[in-house]
């Protein structure tokens, strides 16, 4: 039977501790617990956080030591067991020993190197809204375009390695888009380049905000919505690549990348 | 059922007859197409109706007649029954209801009080009732079997089949055979030991149980390593078929547990992923056929078996057809389980072929690994629990199909009673777009006659009728009518939520209706007033 497992996101939004401050993980560093935690993680958490906990479509990277809802054992315990209200992180009916095993596993992964360091946030912001034209497609706190994902919280949700990959090789992993809440097994749409050709021969390129067998709701490169019936189209092609250009070192030097990453990492959703 | 009664039922418009449902009526269900008396429409499970008022020439004027709201979110997976003008359905969280089938107005509603911590892998769902006499039978999420009074929804009896705290649940519709109701348990994601049960419709007393994982000393026990049989799974979570001449019940079984990791359950793992032929009176195994021995990809074989009598290689033969989750369309001789043919009906990478005895030749490198292995079909299968439909006019089998390959990973997992027990995880292969299709297959040759593309994998089955049409639907919420011969889409309507059921049709007062749930709504359509 198809299983879509309970997912456990661990650091999505603001949470609070309910008298758990004294709890300490009794099995930190214990090889057996880490192994059990790994197995529990794969079965329960990986659908959102990725098989290796480096972030999936819905859940953040858990290997970078950045715990938005508190990084103490007690805080992580709370996040796993109670979930985070207002986010996609649900409460999880694990036994205490299982939660400690999960935390032991997550601790065993933490501390991945965070290179490159030393960029300048202000310079990065200037690049984002200026020369590199990122804001043509991406929005930060209401400023920018509509075609790509909103990046107002990206620094809280993604590792630096992921951000670098998304800039240098944006097609390697397409970001996820619309999730239909009435389609329980549905796979979210992603930021895939879609090309359509109308019966009149007009070609439009963009991303699908939604689509079914009969229609497509396309946000095209002109930043406009095109609401189309497939019977009026001669072609609908999913290209399985991102619309975003791959920023080579010629387009974005190593130094500029550092500045841009410094800016993106600073975006934690404050004030939203 | 006599002709006179049939006519009377046809004529009943304003005043439903509320006649008893007899064994005879269920045996002859296709002869009273105004009703829908059993899960798949008949014991041979064609999900086909001789009603033809709605047909290929007028389907464009289908109009919504009423919408019933179940009052709950989650997947609405019921196949309603219709008996003499009253529609009986089950809903999410073990709700149930009886409606005036012409107006959609509720006659009664039932809601079971369920305990916390029900372990239902795939939602708090139920797929429908069985009916006999003046009773309805439902198998519940807390692993009970209950009988309700048809006129009031009052509970007549309630028996415990298994312990829900250990992961046992019921989600499928029971099947009435003679004076018994047959139910199969779910829980393959929780390491249950599967079974098919028969209960007395009169008292609720259990008459027999067939354990789908043989215990010590029983044939097939040696196909399990060590104690792995105790948590071996092989649930039987959908509704089977019945051949009254042979007095055999055909019931499919699901995956061995844990589904992705087989290192600690070496062997063929009987009777997982099998078709069982059970004596209807005793539950004794007459024959079995295992489609996917030692499964590592969750290829349950619970899909509804379709019983057809056709010539095979020049001789009349009693056939059993199953479009299996593992990607092959099977033909078996249902008298003895003999394998006749298997043809792929979608992309298959886990097996190179099915050999002359029906055993798959497993492709090297297809077993899940720690890092993950891409395999087709994905875990939800080339098809799944939603029903196929067999149309005797076109002699085609209509199968809603998924087009998806998954990355399956494997890792050892310790068994904890009542906790999921899967052996790691699977999901759509990275970077690949999934899709689906309604497919028309010639069951005798495996040839695909037509295909209508769905945007994503479907969870809505098929219904074919003498009107030369097939009803289907997609996970984007479209309810669709196809031309049965060409696959051309004649009509569709957006219902606002993914469809997780298979359509039925019935008539009241000479007017044909077709019913399908989507979201929290049960929708009924008929031709618009002229």
C-alpha cells in the first residue's frame, strides 16, 4: 500500500519550549542509537528533509547546525514531538527513546563546513537587485519578480552548499511549487520550464502555476499569467530544467558569489 | 430475481421498494442495473452496467443533479451501493450515510467513535458497504466488523476482528457470499500477519479465517526466514470476486513486511502478493498464484480480479484477469490457478520478463539499496486499488494507470508493534515528471487499444456501460467520460478535488445517474432536462 509518511521538519518557524529546558539526550554519540535514529529518519522524516537530511522539497537542511526553534536537546525534542504550529512540521507520535535516537542521529551529521565565508551582505544585496538581475524573477519581502521562488526566508531554510548549487547549477534540483491540498498523494508542481505553442503559432515560455489534462495556468517570461486550454494549444513541453540561467564564474565571480551568498544567508524571514 | 420484480424495481420512482437484498439478487446483480448491489457491481467484478440512457451521443449534456457533503476531509474512497432508490455510502473516519438516490437528501448518518492512534498507512478511509437482507456491513478502521440496519443506520452487531493497536485496520468493502461476509485486513506497513475472514451475516460470529502468512507446520511456512513470518504482512485489503459455480472466492494479497527490505525475510514469502482461491464455505485454500515472490517494491496484488469466460487458445476457459501493481496484466485459469499469460502494460524495469510458469525473471540491480535504486513501476504501482472495468461490448479492460518510477531505498528496521515497518523509504525518482493514463487493454493479448493521458498518477478507477462509454477521473479533480472504443474525451467536469474512488451508475424512476466522490462531496450526474 502506498505510504506517504509522517514528515518531521525540525526548524521551520518560530516555536517555544514548554518546560523541556532540562532534558538532555541520554544517548548522544551512542552508535546503536544513531543507527536506529538513521532508520527512523529515513522512514519518517526523509520525505520532507531528504534521505541524507540535507533538505528536501518541503523541509530544511538539518545538517548545518542551524536550529531556528532552538538547538538544545530539549528544544529539538519539543520540535519533533509537538511539531511547529503554523508550519508544515507536524507533531510526531514517537516514543521518547525514538526521539532521542533521532536527535543522536541528527547530531552525528551536524557541523558540515559552511564555505565560502566572508562575503559582504550589502554588496550581495546590491548584486541581487542590480547587476545579477536576480530580482527580475525572485521576490524578497515584496520586492522583485514573480517567476521564481520567493527568497525571503531562504537563509533559514537552505544550506550554503545548496544555495551555491542553486546558483551555479539551477537545473540540478528543481524547486517545488504549488501543492494541491486536496490531492493527498499529489506531487507538487516544480519550477520546470514549460513551453507552449498556441494554434496561431505563438510560443510562450514560463512555469506552470497549475496544470491538468485540459488546461494550464502559465506564468510566462513576460511576468503575466496566461490561462490556456490545451485544446487551443498544439504543444505543451515540459523541459525538466530551470528557467534560471546557470551563473558561471564569468557571470558571477567567486568573490561576487560570496557576497551574494552572504546576502541570501541573511534572509531569515524577519518581519514577515 | 424474477422478471416481474425487475420490472417493478424499474418502475419504482417516488416510493422505493426497500425490498430485502437476497443472495439470489446479488448473484443476478447485472440483471437489475437500476441498482448497485455489491462493490464491483457483480461477483465477476466487471464494474459494468447495461444502462445506456447516458451514451456516447448525449454524454455532453451530463449535468450535476445533487452533491452530498460527507462533512470530513481526507480521501473519500467509497463505492456506494444503491438498493431500490436508496444510496448507501461510507465516508472518511468511518462515517456512513443513506441518501435518497434521486435527491441526495440524507435518510440517516452514522459516525463511528474511533480510538486515537489508529495506524492507517494511507488515510482514514473506507471503500464501502456490503449488503444482505435489511443489513449493511462495514469493516472499520479499528478492526471491527459491524452490521447496520438499512433503514435507520442503527448498529445491529459489532465484533472485533483484530487489535488495531498492533496496526490492523480495515479499509476495504466486505463481500457478501451466501450467508457470510468476507473481509480482508490491511496493515502491510505495520508488520501485521494478514488474513481473510468470513463472518455470519446473521450473528457476526466468525466462521473461518485464512491466515495469508502460514504458521509453523503449514504449507508455505518454509518460505519465511526465521521468525519473519510473525510480522510478514501479506494484507488482503481490497474486495475480491466470487465464482458461484466453482464456489471459490478470489482474493488478492499485498506486500510482505517490511516492504523495501528483504534481507531478514529471505524466501518467497508466501502468500504475499498472491491471488488466493478460497472455498467460500470453509476458507480452505484451493489454489494460489504468487505474482511477485520476495517483493522488495511494495507491489501488492490486491487489485480487483476480473472474472471473464472467453476462448483461450481455441477453447472456452474460465479466466481471471488482473492488472497488477507490478506492471503486468495477468491471465490465469480460475479453476486451478494455472498461469496463462502476462504482458507489461506500462514501463517495467524490476523484471526482465515473466517466465512460462508465471515466475518473474528479476532484473539484476533492481533491489533497493541504502542509497536508493530507481525502479519502474514506482511503489504505487502501474495501477492500484481503484477498480478496472471490463466491457463485454468492446471486450476491453479499462485500467487507470500510473506512470511513475521511484527511487527505493532499503535499510534494516527494528519492529515495534503498532509502528510503521517499511525498511526505509521510496519516492518519485528525482527530476522525473510523473503522469498517468486511462488505458484500454485487450485482456487476451495485452494489446493497448487506446490511452488518454492524465497529468499525474490517478486514484480514480473506471466504469463502463452499454452506452458505449467509460467513466474515469484524475487527481486534478476532473470527472471524465470517454468513448469506449476510441478513448476520445466526450465530457468532463472539474469537481475541485482529487478523485479517490471508482464511479458507479444506477437509475431511479427511469433516469440514469452516475455517482462519484471527490473531496468531501459525493456528486451525482444525469442528463439535463430536455
